[in-house]
């Protein structure tokens, strides 16, 4: 009985981490989707899978988000047409690099949580 419950909790945890990882890769909140994935394990996963990709929209549409006014402008723009913000190419690349690194950390934490949980639930 206890083992079956452990297995269910473990499965929910894995689904929650997957939900959170997918959510984060789509530019959403990791913690928010972790909680949602844990409360609604299957529904949360379906919801996050169906969710439009915030980052993908900006990339695919040849657009970028102005860090100053949050409006969407052309990727090639050197100056924001909404607020006059001057874009710094080096800073943009740095931001992209940090996002990739954060995603890797999130994946590592997810794997670590699963491994530790699997160890304690034996
Ligand atoms: Zn702007």
C-alpha cells in the first residue's frame, strides 16, 4: 500500500517537473508550472504543451521585446520606435546566454529532485 502511494507521488513529481521545464522553455514561470503540474498532473502537462511559446513567437516573428518599454520591435532595430531605447547587441547576446544557462540549471535541479526522490522512496 505504502509503495503504491510512493509510486503515485513519484510519478506526479516527475510530471510536475516536466510541466515546469516545458513552461520555462516557453518563457513562463518555472515555479508556477511546477505547482500547477503537481496539483493537476495530467491537465497541467496538456495545458503547458498547448500553450503558445512566448519566446518562439518573438524569435519566429523576427521581432524582439524592448527591455525599456516592453513593446515588440523588429529584430534588426538599433533604436526602439516606441520609446527610443538604444539596443545593445552585446547585452542582448548576454541575456540569451543567461537564459540558456538558467534553463540548464532548471533541468539539472529537476533531475536532482527526481534522483533524490527516487533514492528516498525506495
Ligand atoms: Zn522601447
